[in-house]
């Protein structure tokens, strides 16, 4: 893709695609690709909402808004992954920052900025959502597709995490408001981690990656054979309605995540 931005630190190389929703298209460690490849994969940004919003409808005070239904009957993963982003600051060999301005079909003006800071053994990602007019509820997070198998003859990835609860899913694929003890996978489920997201991906004998965030929510998705997803996010699915976080001109939403890796052997 044109206008890709490559960051390098040590033997780590990260590729950004600003015109494809500022997606992280590739993360290679010593030439080993960690993310599923393809225009819809890599690691994409979820903003200004995460996961499914019920029937594509959310409320801001007494006003209801209809979003495009792209995961019938719901709206999914926000608008940021569908639009080109623009350079927010000059990039360096290890850092980059991009932004886009919220616009139709999102009904409120605002600006979203994504900052990427690559180090030899980690990357720190930061998302900020600013209101440039009226206040509005919003969410932000990341949806990385980690390869289930690194394709070098090793074993499939193993996930390890401790959650305080799992959001029980209703028949409409959304949390129904009940918190239950975490169940064994496979998952397409949201977990509560009040002390912060902390999930380890372990490819035995090959690689270990730790996904951390001060955020309290993560969706874990393991229902596809090619990849697994560990999604740090600022609230649960349908959170625009059930747990709204109001973004105001003086109180932006900010979320960070750090991914740390260690080669084994």
C-alpha cells in the first residue's frame, strides 16, 4: 500500500497504513511476523466506539442517534478504521502520530489522535479522543489479530490472563448486564480487569508477548483458526449506552496499551 510508514527499533519493525484507518499492518520481530496479514487484519483501531453498539443506536442525554448497521443488526468497531488519517507530527525512526477528524456518520465533531512509540522490545500505543464542539459519549481501543501459529513449525499460541469477571452474552451477542465467573474458551467475550488489562500470548519455544493497558476492559476472541484477538478497550461492547464515558472539550478520552515481546530460544 502507498504511503506506508515503517518504524524500526533493534530487530523490531512495525508498519503503519495511515490511509487504511491508521492500521498496524505488520509487526515483525527478527523477521517473524506476529500479526495476521490482510487489509482487514493487522491491528486496527476501534473508535469512537468498540465492539457492537446495539441496533446501531446510542443516546447522548435525551437525544438518540442512528449509526450505520454493518454487523446486522448492530454497528461495530467505530468509524476510524474506514477513513484515512493524517500526520499529526513529523515521524522519526521509532515514533509516529496521526489524526482524523470525526465526521458523518458520527454526529459530533471531534479529533482522534493515535501515537505509536516503538522500542526494541515493546511498542506503546496511545489514543486520544477530543470533543471540538458538544460533548458526546465515546470509546477507544485496539483490535490486533495475533497469528495463532507463527508458521515456523512451532505450536499454536497459548493465552494466559486473570479476569475479575466475564460479561455474560445474551442472544443478541451483547453483554446482558450480568457478570459471571470467567469460562473456558473459545471466546468472543468481554472480560473485566479492574487492575488493568494484562494478557500473555505464548508461542511455546518461540515468542512471548504481553498486552497491557491501564484500561479495565478487554475482549478476547479465539473463534477463528488463523488468529486470536486481545482487544484492550475503554469500555465494554455497547458501552456507549450501558457505560457511557462522556468526552467534553476540557476532558478528552485517552487510552494506552503497551505490547512487550521476548523471543524464546
